[in-house]
């Protein structure tokens, strides 16, 4: 029988064989054993806290001396000398924790050049060079780990409130622990600085530029000399050169996504003549929309109904993309997701639209049941999140089978904070989703002055936060604001116009957003006042919302 | 109102009509239900459970930083549940259940769940937390006593503890740093801990040991 402490330690290191595991089970099979397990765990956590307070570090030995005047004087002199020596020798900043076989790395410390082995203490100011293979180092007082590739060099620098890892050549990867509030950890190259809070990143010097790739968290990436800065989110990358820094459009590879900039779209009222609305608004802002959105029901696409409609065909021929928000409803009657998933409506509604879409051949956006979160029902209701996913995958498969592979699938959520816990459960999978979407309404209750006045950035924060933190994995899906809108502020006639004018700056800062669709409806209309229309026109003219058209070939 | 309009249109029209009370989107009602619980109270209760939940997460994910991150995530999940008006009758059990899901989600994401962390062991660990809530604090609650016992350890022993519990190094990394074998590090740590436990128990007041 192993001592219980060793048994648990080995279990935590995943170092138990079958016999050891059986032994641990036997221990945990009794109340006394379970109590011992918790005591062990409690002690571990207590030791962490003591260690954080540096109470585990060995104290200086204390000895008793019989003092004499000479002895005291000698000791004072020794103490001065020792202090001077201590001051001249900065404490270790980091330790080398691994050196790849075949590597002969060294440290340049002042004029000296020292070999590196595992356990070598690194100090502020050290220049570390790898040879034919890389090494890993870890800061002494935090869990940040840096893997330096072969043929690379870096310097570790430290000043009050700031730690700097200066990559001088080659490439590094880092897993950065959360930093204390009073300290900055910056990764720098000759081109730029990446300032992190807690993240996983890779930094590489590639000739005349530096590339930053972020796989977890967020990094502020700023050109050297305090130039332009961008925030690089998880699964995104950016490049810095003498021309500044620029985000790389990872999500832009999705079908119909612009490589840079953002599609400027509009959602039209169903009741009013859509063509007239569009003509009037485009005249008001002096440009065509890139994207036109409409809400439609299953019952709109029976066998005998055309798709696209005459107006939709005309818009598409005018260079506009089409987006259909398709709701499983027959008139006012909602359909059960489970029934759609089981194919009950294939023959009458799903397959006809799939065939017409295939025949049309043009790519268009299609969203199936936007905002599903609020309709999720109890187990067995046919309206569970799993039913929604099953419905989505079924309809997607029917379209694929019909040859409508050019359809671009937009998974559209409400974007409300409270709905966030449901989003992962509602996600049908990367293989049948091309874009993500959410809604963003400002001051919706503003007619009586009760609603909060929020910027677009604030409105989309819950969804963006989920995308960056909770939507784990390498999805690389662009985001569409499938509807966004702002009402007038009765207390400020120019507030809505100002809200519109702020859009280009705000959307530029959120690289995930690749399309936005204004909900042009009644008092929310973009032209609800001359001032509002002027603000909307200003935003629409921004080059960011006029991206270079991409090839709209089938994805 | 046709169904072919925006997701909030029905509610919006009612606002236009001047009826704030009518601002009830029947579709979104479950999400926007008024909370029946006070988030502040739950927050305070969560803080009182913090160390316990951290310990639970740490034992499941075996990484200090990750356990901290998941603890923050756990708080957010709880806050959302409270905002939704979800009834949480037993906060400790609810948080442990959610923490467990977060940890399992982490391992699924990593595709590297430790082979020694199976469902049966998880059940036993959960049972330990349920039946003897004081056990966690029995040895660890007396911080000054523990600190004094740590001070009595040899310098190499304290260095090992420091590498393990402050730097959060795995046994393999400690082995590389100290020139021992991986198994040797584990055995040494186990002995040091036993020594510490014996020290703490010997100094505990009568009846507490």
C-alpha cells in the first residue's frame, strides 16, 4: 500500500497504473479515505496560498555571536560588501525548463557568454540565443511559459510595472498567465509591441514584418513608436511592418465575406413595397446597399410561389446580395423543430425552396429560425435545443442534396446576455454554418425614455465575448449583425445621427463583424429624421463599409 | 402583425402605442423574466464558497491558473442563471455540478482528458465534498501553524514545495530543474507533505487532530 499522499500526487500527475488506480478507488471507497483525500487537497491549496505569499522561501540563517567592537565593525563592512554584491546581482527573472536535444543555446550577459542548461536562471537584461533547436523558459514568479524556436534570440527586460520579452530574431510561442493589475507584460519586436493580459500567442519575425497569431484571449498589438494599434482576438492574426499594423482577415475566408471591411445591408419592411423602400433609402444615402434582407416564412415558399421574387432577382442583378431569414411557420402557426427535422415539411416547403435555390444558382444568405433561444421548450416538447440543431442539419442536408450548395448558412442568435448559456447547445456545427449572426437594438424602449442608450460595441459585447471566450475551437466564422437599429432619443435630436456616425470606428475595432443589416422599420427607420438620415449617410460613405467586391462564386 | 418582421417588432409596436406594461415579447419572455433572486446575495454566498470551489476545480483540471479561470467562468454562469430567475436551492451542489461540466468541457476541448480521471472517480470525489465539508479546512485552516511547520523544513524541501505550489510546475518540469527523476520528485513531495501533516497534527490543540 502506497502512502496516500504519494497515491494522490501520482494520480494528479496521471502517473498511476491500473493497480494504483484500484488502490485509490479503495481509499476513496470509504468515508475516512474521502476525508483524507479532502485534507490532502486542502493542504495543497493552503500551500499554494503560502507559496504566493513567499512563506515557503527559506529564511536567512540566524546565528548568535559574542559581539566585540572589531567583530561588529568587520560584520558591518561585510554586510555593506554583501549588499553591494546583492545589488549588483539581480534576482533570477526566469528559469530554463527545457532544452531540446541537439541545441547549444547560450546567454549573453554583459560581456560574458554562458551556456544554457535546464535549470539555468535567467536575469533581466539577458539575451538568450537558441542554436539548432529550441528551449522553453518559465518566469520565476508566474506560470507564464515561453517556447523559443531554433535559430531565435530574445532579451528579457524588466522595469517597474513592466516586463518585456524582446524577440530579436526567429519565433516564439507563449502561454501567458493572467498578469497582476499593476504590471504589463509586453512582447516586442523591431516592428511592434504585443501587450497581453493572459493569453496564448505566437510571434514571428518574418523578414520585414512581424506576425502575431493569438489562439486564446486578446492582445493589443501596436506599431513601434506608439503608432496604430489593433486588438487581436482569439483565432485571429495581425501583421506589423514599417507601414503599420493590420489585422489579417481569417474570417474573411468564409463565403461572401469581404477580405477587408464590412458589407452594408438593410432589412426591409414586409408590408410596404420593398422595392420602393430600397430605392428611396438608397437615394437618401447616395449609394446602393451591398446586402438586402427579408423575413420570410416556410409558407412563402410553397411549390407555387416563386423564388427569388421579381424584386429579389432585380436586386441581385444590381450587385446586391440577398439574405432570407426563414422561419418555420405556416402563416401565424409555428412549426415544431422536431417535426421539421423529421422531414414532415420537406415535400411541401423545404425541398421546393431548395430546388428553386439550386436552379437560381446564385449564392445568397439563408438563416433558419433566427433567435431560437427564446422558443426552447422542455424535454419532449419537440422544441429543445437538440431539436433545433437536428432541424438545421436536416434542412441543410436537403439543400445540399438538391444541389443548392451555394447557399450561405447564417446561424442567427438574439445576442442577449441572458441567452448566452444556450448558444453552444444551439450550434449545429461548423460543417453546416458559414456565418454567425446576432441582433443589436439600441434604445428600443426609448420612445418613453426608459431604455438604455448603448453604443454598438456595448450592444454586441455579450455575443462577441461568447465568440471569443466560450465558443471554443477554431471556428473562424465571420459575424453578421443580422439586424441592428437605433431609435430616436426624444431628449436629443442628434443622438441617433451621432450613433450612426460612430459606427465605422466601432465596427473597425471588432474584426469579427463582416456584415451589418439595418432594421429599416417605422420609427426605427434610418431616415426617421433628417438628422438621422444625414448620420446614416455619413456612415454609409465610409470606405470601411464599401469593401472591394469579392468573387461571389459558389462556396 | 405578420410574422415576417423583425425579431422584436411586435414589442416595438406596442411601445409605440404607449403601453410600457405591454412590452412583453411572448417569445422572449422566458429569457427576460424578472429575476426572483438577488444576485448580490448569491455573490456573497459564492465568495464564501470560493476556496472550496477552487479546490474542486483544481482537483479536476490540475492547473492553478486554469482553475482560477474556470472559477471566474463559474461565477458568470451563476450570475446568468440568477438573472434568468433560475431557482438555485443548493448553491454548493449547483456550483459543483456546473464546475464539473466546465472542467469536462475543458478536457473535451483539449481532447486530452487524463486517463486516470474517470466517471467513477469523479463520483467519489463529489461524494467526498458532499459528506465531509470540513475536511478541506481541517489541516489547512490554521495558516500560521502551517507556516511555522513549513519554516521547520529543510531548504531543499521548501524549494520543492515552492516549485510545485507556487511555480505550478509538473513533476517532470521539477525533475528537469532539480536533476531528480520524475518519480523521485513525487516521492519526495509526498514525504515532505507527510512531514508537514505530522507537524500540523502534533501542534493542533487537543481534540482537533
